[in-house]
């Protein structure tokens, strides 16, 4: 009988402790996610026969896992890139087309698949190194990066 | 109006003047005219006492003319000198910038097909375009050294263009 009372008392104390502690804070560690980044070039009306750009992940834990081609048929094949750059935070991507069907307006020329870890939102900086017309002469063009649905 | 003022106040002024003279024990002079000697001295003050001879005038003028001409020449010479110095400087800069450039030994960059000083996708594009158009391609475009310029050279050039220098991961 005495033992039962002691057991009830201990259970009551434990219950009181649990109630007074309130909800436990849970630190949510964001699991790695995969994103697709579209790289766009606008050659301002001139046929884009070749391009080369450098993409740098300025912040965030970003790992490049793959590269796909763009929307236009001239650049639908995967571009040239350094496979070693998949483990680095910067990559140089390039492609050309010797045909006559070339994009002359803003178009997605490549899609980069990345793995993002941690809680820091990644920030990318793309720098256009080469944009040329069919006669291999440099042309003025703008580059931009946007998140896309894979 | 001024005349009215003097007519009205002349007696007062005369009285004041007399009073001051009385006070200073200066003998009053009833004659308002200036003494002749004083008048002559004032006139002589504004008259050149020595007449300048004409030949001296000419000498002074010619000397001034010579001096001014010399200064004008100096200014003109300075202007031409500046122009000459600028021209010499320009020629020297041009000589060192352009004329001496070809004489300096140039190091050929492997893969720099279009000769723009770097290897990028344009080099691969130029070779690929030449192959696609069945052009006679120079042997220097044989980047992999297999004796023919073909798609392998294009791929090699493209890979060289996108190769990222190894660095520590952030």
C-alpha cells in the first residue's frame, strides 16, 4: 500500500514537470533540396551563334549536379562545361551553333541543376564572357539568371 | 538751390570764418581773390616744366615697340615650343605603343585560333564553322596534333575554353 502511494507520487511529480516544461523547441534543419536555374541571354535582335558565360555561387551551399540545354533548338543540346566544376562554386559554360536558325531574342540557353544545402538562400552571379554572331564577331548581349521549374 | 543755400548762409559762414580767424589771431583778408603768386604756383604745378623734345618721344616709343615685339615673339615661341613638345611626346608614345609591338617576341597561345589573345568558345566556333563550310583549314588549327583538323579539335578547344582553374572550394 505504501509502495503504491510512493509510485503515484512519483508519477504525479513527473507529470507536473512535463506540463510545466511546455512545448519543446525543435530546430528544423532544412534538408538539401534540388533547384533548376535558367540562364538567359538577350542578344538584342542579333543572331546568337556562340556564347560563353561564367556562373558563380556567391552565397549558399550550392553544388552543381548537372547541366541541360536551353529552349531554342540551336542550344537544346547540353553545352560545354568542365566536369570538375561540378564540385566547385564557379563554372564556365559555353556553346555554339554553326547553323542559320539562331535565337535573336531573349532565350534560355542553358539550365543548371543544383543541390542546395543549409538555410542560406543561394545567390548567383552570371558574367557573359563571349556572345558572338555567325561571323564570329562579338555582339552586345545581356545575361540573366532565374529559377525555373525543372 | 545751391545758390539759395549760399546766399542764406554766406553771412553765417563769413561770421564763423571771422570768428575762427579772430581766435587764431590770423589777420583777416578782405580780398576774396587768390594772391597772384599762389595762383601762378598752382598753374605751374599742372604744367610740365620741361618740354619733351620730339626725338626723345620717338626714342621712347621705339624702345617700347622693341620691347613689346620681343615679348610677343617670346609668347609665340613658347606656343610653338609647346606644340612641338606635344608632337614629340605623341610620336614617342605611338612608337612605343604600336610600332615596337610587332618587334617584341610574341608567345603563341595554344588554341588561340582567332588570335584574340585568349582561348574561348569563339576559337572552337571558328574551327567548327570552317569544317562545316568545307574550307581549307590551316594546319595550325590541329590542336590535338593528330594531323587533321576535325571535330576532335573543336571539342578540345571547347573544353579548353570552359576549363575552370582548380581552386579551393568555398
